[in-house]
C-alpha cells in the first residue's frame, strides 16, 4: 500500500499527516521540531512512504536535510504554485498537512527546488554580503543627506567609504551634535566595509572551480562577486526549461493579467529570486557606464520611455545572455545580444 505524507512546518512544531493511495487519512499528529521525534513518528510507515511534502517556508532547511539523510524522498511545495481555494471557510494545520499529501498523491504538486546542502553555505554567505552592502548604502545616503542639508556639500560614496580618510565628520566639526552623528555614521560605514572586504577575501580564497563561472565573467558589468552571486543563485541551469522561465525567475518580466485585451490587474511581482534581480540590476548599472553597446541600448530605451524602464530593459537583456552563457558554456557575444 502506497502512503503519502504532508508536513505543515512552523517555527517550533510540525503537523504531520499521512494518507493512503485512496486518500484516506490514516494518522495525523502535531510534533515538536525535534529530529528524533519526527523520525520516530515516520519510522513505522517508512517502507510504504512514497514521499513527504514540506512547504517552502523560511525554516525548511533543517527538516529537509534530516529527512533526506535518513533516506526519505522529500518534495518541496512551491508556496505560490500551490495555493488553496480561497473560498474555503475553514483551514488549519491538520487540513494543510493532508492537503499537501493529497497534492503529491494526485500528481499535481508544483515543486520548488531543493538547493543542495553542500552549496548552501557559500550562497548564504554571498547573501549576507549583499545584506551588509544594503545596510552600508543606507548609512552612506543618510550621511550624504546630512552634509547637503547642513553644509550644502556633496561627497561621493567612494570618498565616504575610504578607510584611510574621514571626509564626513570633518565637515561638521563646528556643531558637536552633528559631528557626533557623522562620527557614528563613519565608524559604522568603516565597520561594514571591513566586514564586506573580509567576506569577499574569504570567498575568493575558498571558491573551488565552478562550471560556467569563467564564462559569466565575460558578461558586461559582471565581476567576480556578481558572477558568483548569479552562479549560486541560479543553481543548475537545466532546471529552467527555457530563457523565459529564467528571466521570470529573475523578476525581470512584467506581471500582468489581461482578459479581452483589457488589463485586469497584476500577479505576484515578488515571485522569483530577489538576489538574482539585484545582481542583474547591479550588472546593468555597471554595463551602462562602461560598455558602449550597452550604453547605446540604454539611451535608446531612455528616449522611448524613462530611466527605470531603460534600466530594467538592459538588466533583462543581460539575464537572457546569462542564461545562454550558462546553458551553452560559451563566452558573451554582444553581436547576438544587440542584433
């Protein structure tokens, strides 16, 4: 007899439900998030379990790893791809768990990608670096605004980030309160810069040769850090059936719902990988500044629409190029991108 399990995972407990091949609910129980307890609950059903479905919540790593290491076949439910009927009057953890099991039993489960455990740490370290960069950027903007408000001065980001000179608080020494605020900003900016450089150094030192990494570096605007981000956030390029799926996953396509040639609203614009969206946005900005063909494409779009549309169009182009570079393992060819 074939059995199917669904698990509704929370921060401190998991509701586990098991059904048979005819959809009969055999057993359901709420368990603490302790590997030994969950494995003990599943053990009597191990020989007949066809698979276990876990929804892709923020804390799925540990549970998926434990189950896979113990020989269970695990499926990750895509939260946007498997939405329940909104007209339901009542749902709870028990219902959700058995609903996941039924999706697997009926063969209509939309699955998310289970990123390999051994590659996750480096990917998450790259994400942490991006997080620190965003925090530092907020401090830089705050510092620049303070200088413009109080001294009508503009200091470039690159000058504010210099570790060897304090070009921020020196302009505000005449006012102790403003000087203290500037000093605090500068110290935090320097601390973030030190940590970002340390992370970058560690990554470059420990990164093993990756398939496609060298080819990605030929893409306009992509350096070592952005190249690694794109590579690790993409994962196996074969999981994307075509370039449209990849660009959509990178959040670089419009989200619209059209019926009878009329716009009926928008879909889930946040569905996809925000880190890839950031990486291609950064690459587009660098490419616009330093590559003539990219700048010409940007300027042409700018005349037709506006700066935001032009920037997104260039990022879209680079994402399409990255897909073919990774799929075919070739260097970038700008004649194909802008033909």
